């Protein structure tokens, strides 16, 4: 459970996403162990989770335990995911690129996906408007 700062579609056929992951993060360690991840497209209903998922390190704070104890998770394809997210994309590592900074760039292919809603997507602009970032 990590808030991704940099995510981009880099190919439509095949559909590939590029996501930069901090070398020091728990997400990075988990990716190397598992080889798969779930990209969750958040809704405005998930806005309160941004502080817990993006501003706390998984190395020092058990995010999943916090989310489970507050009944904020559900299961999709045997993954624990946030309730009320707009979409889930199961990803597998296609390529890894060391770009020389504090993040490694992962290129992922989509294994499965599920769209729950196309309304109320949590946008960068909404995070700014709510004084959560910047």
C-alpha cells in the first residue's frame, strides 16, 4: 500500500504502465519478492488514506494492519485492496530501469483489471484543493 507519485501509460499495445518506486520503500522490497502488484485507482472516498499510505513509511508503520483494523480493505483476486477504489489493475514486472536517482523505474504489463466506477476519481488537483499536497 503505497501512494505512487509517478505513474504513466507508456504503451497502448501491449498496455504498459511505468511507475517509479523509491529504492528505500517497503513497496520496492515487496515488488522484488512478488513480481506482481495491484495499482489501485483511488476515488475521492479514499482521500483520507493518502496521509497514511503516502506520508508514512511501510518500513515503520504496518499499513495493512491499520487498514484491516479500520475495515477499509476488501479482497480482489486474492489481493487485499482498498474498498471504494475506482479500479484495480493487477500488474507484473515487464522491465526494470535504473535511472540514476532515488527511484527505480518499473514497466509493468497488465494481467487483470476491474473497473468499479469512472466517477469521482481522486485527482492531483483534488489533493491540492484539499491541502493534502503542495
